[in-house]
C-alpha cells in the first residue's frame, strides 16, 4: 500500500489532462490511500479518475486565501505523518525565492508550489510531473 498526495495546476489543456490520467492510472493500485484537495484541475481530475484504494478529500473551510493554504497544510501533514509521497503536476516554474518550510510561507499565489515547499520542509518525498516541457526543478527539489 502506498500513501499518495495529489496537488497541481487548476487550468489544464486537453493534452495535459491525458498525461495526468495516464500517470494517475500508473499509480492507481488497490490498497493505496489517496489524499486529494477539493480544487479544480488536477485535484478534480484525480478525485474523478482514481478508482482503487481509499480517497481522503480535503475541503477548504472558508473563502479567504489562508483557508486554501490551511486545506493544503492539513493534507501535507497527513501525508507526512504516514511517510507518504506527494505527486505534484506543475505547469509553471517555482516562484523566485521559494524555499522548503515547515509551515505555509506562501508562494506568490501558486498553491501547487506552496504545497510542494511545505511537503519538502516536512520531509515528504515529492514526485514532480511537469506539464510543460523545458521547465526545471528548483535546486531544493
């Protein structure tokens, strides 16, 4: 059994949707425990595409920006507590100056990259899936 967290871009092209479906299919095994947020895009695709294992959905509890960060923080801490892996589908580079942290530091509006930085700061393994060719991971990842 694997514990898999999912994060990623909200706006996707048709090609990106097909890539994500294939990569989720490769990960979708009976007995896996999935941790997925309630956002559009990658989160929504994973919630609707994953059929094996147990789904744990993390919902935003308000409408302020910090509520979104709090949702992602709950998910990452749950993954960290059981040694899971965060799979992140990114379609833009990490914001300049972003570094791993043990609490949410913000990522210039990028929830995906904020979630990745928090996961690294808490010692979670991160598997980055690029949705756009030519982008490079930050040194800390």
